């Protein structure tokens, strides 16, 4: 004898729901988050260092002026300059040695072009500095670069480190998100006819 159509439909729905529950249980039983990360999240301490950076010197003596230009006060004209990037914070940079743990080396060139007046006034406190520039292609991906560990390195011709510094980011961030300053009514706008979020 055949099964009523509505009974067959209910049974199919039940089997589908049971399959979904089993799949979710399997995912919960095999979490993708490492146990040490969960332990750190649940720890009573307000902060936990999960993977300390090899380069622990956080002195930031250089300044992003824009998304394409950097100023390093006190840097001399010798050698060459580059940004070194690491997605996992593995940069190991020591004077007299070559850079270790770098995912990418981004060459910079000296740039003597005067800054626009507004930028020159904003950063006049810097004083005399070596002004360095990224290529046009690298400037376009500054947002990507700023997500990673980034150090500015002065190198000799054979790649040996002469000096190294971290960077202060406001100039790059302001250039990167300049369009946000032109957005009207940023945030919540409440009106009688309707409310909106921008």
C-alpha cells in the first residue's frame, strides 16, 4: 500500500532537519578555533599576547605624510630605503644584519617634490627629514599594507640594515579615507517621514 502524500512530505522534512542537526553537531565537535585562542579569550586578564613580534622596538620615528609619501626625520642620505611587510608579525630587523621574516620588500625612492601647502603646514613640526615615496602601484594598496606589520628600513647596497623604525599612520589613513569626510549626515539620521543610516 502506498504512503499518503502528506505523510511522505512530513517524513522528508524530518529527515532533512535531522541531517542538518547532525551536520551542525559535527561542526561543533570539531571547532576551527585553536584551543589556545579560546583559552586566551576566556582568560581573566584584560590582554594576552598570542604571538609576540620578534621586532619589539615600537619606536615610530617616521611619518606617513600621504598614502604615497613618508618623512623620516634625522635619516641621512646614505643607502637605500624600503618598507618591509609581514602578515604574521615575524619581522626580525637588526642593525648590521639582513632583514628576516619579511613577506615583501617595497622599495622607496627619495622625493624632493614640495608638499602641497596644506600638508606642509600640517606636518611642519617634523622639520628636516628624508622624504621618501612609494610607486603609484604600491600607493594604491596602502590600505592592505597597513593591516600588517610594517617597518621602514634604511639599508646598505647589499641589504644590510643601517637603521629601522616603525611609522606613524595618520597621514596615510586620512588620505585613504578622505572620501568619508565628504559623506553628508554620516551615522543615523532621524526624520519624521523615515530614518536612515549612512
